[in-house]
C-alpha cells in the first residue's frame, strides 16, 4: 500500500465522522492489515470515546474506501447512540 492510499482512507474515515459530529477529535491509521478509527466527543461534561477497526483483505483503494465508511458508520452509531 502506498502511503498516499492509506492517508486517503484514514482522512476519509475522519472526514465522515466530522461531517456528522463537527467537534469530534479523531485519529485514524492503517497498521498490520487493519484500518483503525477513534473519535472523542464531549457531551454534558462527559468525554465519550468510540474506537473501531476493520480487517483488510487487500490494500486496493476500493476496499480501503469501504473500510473507511464501515468504521466511520460504526463510530458514529456508537457516539450518536450515547449522545441522546
């Protein structure tokens, strides 16, 4: 995987979360065949954190794109479920 391809996937995952939760602090990276995403928000003075990973079968751009969407969706579901 090129560094540029991995960065595109991690940036996309973070952008998808921040599009729904603008104040979220995010971190994403690809390591050992997995895409990791963590997001942190503050709600009513409480720090909420969600972290998910996706096991990659390949490093093809289309799989990295799907992985970015998957981890972002799961992180958002977890944080938005708590934020009610």
